[in-house]
């Protein structure tokens, strides 16, 4: 009998700060585009990163997701918590770390897709404020590469 496929979402909290600034814009253009978010010292968020895992449930390994959450904690949460995302992203090799919600989620997703848990990733949501959140589907990238993730 086939194992049931489960979807489990784990929420990570990432308290950090950032400054919206583009290396490709002048000072005046940055002020015009990013307004108050371009301030000298940036501003903080308590981001919530929600990762949904898709995996066949096994009674032999009922807590498999704990290994995956530990990897995410080490890979994303710990390096970003209480830090400037502009600095963290620059250290990760991001050439123009604007750190918009879209870019933050894209960078996180790219790092996760290169990790050992990429086959169990289903989707991600980055909650920036009560009114803003961003979604990323890991499934479409697998379909584009001809890999549905689970064997």
C-alpha cells in the first residue's frame, strides 16, 4: 500500500532589519522610489517564513520534519536573525541586495532549492506585515526540470 502524502507547514520567525536601496539608482532616485524605507538606518521586521513540506508519511520516521526544520534554522534563520539583511545578502554574494519582500523570498527559496531538503519542499510564504505576504512554489521549478520531487 502506498504511503499517504502529507503537507505540513512550519513557521519560522526571523527578526531582522533592512534598508531598501538599489545600487543601480542614484541617491535621489532611491529616495523617490523607496521613500521612508530608504532611511539611513533602515527599519525592522519580524518576518514569518512559512515552509510547507510535501512528503510520504512513514510510521517508522514520524518526526522527519524536525530534521528539515533544523536545516532551515541553520541555513536561513540563524544567519538572518537580528542582522541587517542587506549585509547578510551581500555576504551571500547577492550583487544588488535591495531586500524587498520579493527578493528576500526569492533568495531564501534559491538557497533551499540547493539544499539537501529540496525534494520535500512544496511552497514558501514570507509574511512581512499584517497586510503583505509573498508566496513561492517549489513545484513549478521541479516541473520545469522534469522532476516532481518524490520518487
